[in-house]
């Protein structure tokens, strides 16, 4: 049950007890799971046990509104991801479909994982923004928030499986990293709905960066450091009865100074060591692009949903070579009262446009069922498999990831 709390300090100043509210909300998802990742030469990773579930990301948050009069409303959201089965709880969150083992990073950089993502991230903020809203004019938000591409790929009902386990973890999100990721600092405008159409415009930078950073030094031996990151995105959604459809276009233009690996150090005299935690040898301006199209239709006896992605990375921080990325996810569910079985399949591919080499070639399948114990509590079982048939993975990497989960998710 959602609990509405009186914002006492604000109300004491205004005396308007009915005009300002703060709501505490959250979700806890816990499961028992078993996962196996296999590769060439008999290599494998196995893990099992109680873990964070995959029906939805566990979180806790606060949202508030204040009536400013004249149809204008102020709002805020502060939402943190949590890991209910990890001893750090608020200090980490399950961030990927990989093995939930301490010491394995969300990016899969641990040598033992070699190609499958780990499970934890200390980037626990899910959203933190302020906004102004008017029924006739729309909503303006400023702060750390979901990107348009993530709204379409994961939050708008176009994927009926779960991205929290293999089988539906890549196709709908493929290419999103090059286009700025799932969350970032941004200014977002959301229009009112006109004949079922809602438009969402977004501009911003990255999760911790700024649009432009520039530093020069009095000391001639020091070098100029310039970093620019400008992400722009357009999304339109249409809803009419059982039909929903959406399209999103995202451009992520990035410039970084050439620098060696290390730690950037700034003094009163400017940039003494123009180095960053990762080396940047490709200092040219490059633009990641992602086009997404999605649709769903509810036939009553079943609902079908599809996402299609097409993008490119525009080159990387260490290479001018451009890779193109394509992906799709097709899913269906068929409700029988409180029981909703579902199935999902997809594909994701990355190709180096310079060499013609396919570096990622994923095939995905996922099956499961959800059972609503109440409006706020859902029991579920899920089984998913992701295979990577790219030559490099077949030659020396991990090629198959399979996971089974049985869990319960409760929202409050």
C-alpha cells in the first residue's frame, strides 16, 4: 500500500495541508536462481542460490508534488536501486543479467566472466529530477532521469519478457550504450496527449558529465583538455485502444581530448596532467546514433509486442572504426485469469563496418509465467537462454548463457 506522507516543513511555511504531498514507494524482488555460462574448450561458470529477482528492479524512492496554483504543479522524484539479497543493500544494485557473485563487475571486466556481464553496480541512483507540469502545456523535467531510448525499450510495454535474465536481455537495448545509455542528466519535455499521440524531447549529457568541459593551463607544458557530450533525442508514442506504437531517434555526439590512462589532475595553474581513467587515442568528434521502432497489440486472448533497433557507434575512444548494431525482440503473453504465461525471442548483432567482421551475434529465447497473488504481489518462474555465435566468441569466448528463476516481487 502506498503511503502518502505530509511534507511537514513545507506545510508549516505555507499552511496549505492539501497542496503538498510526498509519497514513499518501492519494490522488492527476490528469487531462487541457477545460472550457467559455457564456452569453448569446456569452460563454464555456474552459480545458484537466493538472489535479487528479475521481474523488476528492486528500488526505493520518494516522489512529491506541490500545487503552485493556476494549473501549475511542481514535482520531484528521487529513486535508488537496492539489492535486497546483498549485504550492501543500499550501496549496490543488480544491474545486469549476469551471475550475482561479489567481485564481478556489471561490465563483465572480471577475467573469470570473460564475456558475460556481472551482476552488481554501485551506480545505485535510478532517477533524481525536478519538474514542472501543466495539464494543457505538458511537463518539463530537469535532472538525472530515464533516457528516451530506455523509456521505449523497457518501460512502455513493448517487451513482455524480462531483461533481468538471459533471453530478453540484449535485443531491445542493443546499441543503447553508444547512444548515451539508459539514464543520464537531461532536460526533458513531455507534451500533453493529442489524439493519442505524446511527444517527448530530450537533450543532455551523460550520467556524470557535463555538456562541455574545457580547461587550459598557464604552464605551456600542460595541455588543453576539452570534453563535449551532447545527446539529443525525439520520441513519439501513439495509443488507441489495443494498439500502441512508438518511435525514438537518439544522437549522442562526443568529443574527448587525446590522453593516456591515469587520473586527471587539475591545479590552480590549469590541467597539469590531462589524463583520464581510460586512455583516449581517438580524439575526433564521433556520433553514436540509434533508431528504435516498437509496437504492441492486445487481442484480448493474447498480447504481441515487438521492438526493432538500428544504430552505430560512430567510432570509439580508441578507434575510428565504426560499428553498426541491429536488434529486435518479439514477445507474446496470454492471460488466463491471474496466470499470464509469456514467451520471447530476439536477435542482436554488431558488425565492424571497416573490416566487415561480426563481433557480436546473439540469439535469444525466454519462457515463463507470472501469477498475480494480489495487485501488488506477483509470483513468477522464468527460463532464458542467450547464445553468441560471433566467430570471436566461438574461438575463445563464452557462447551460451542460461538462467532459471523462481521468485516473488512485491511493490509498496
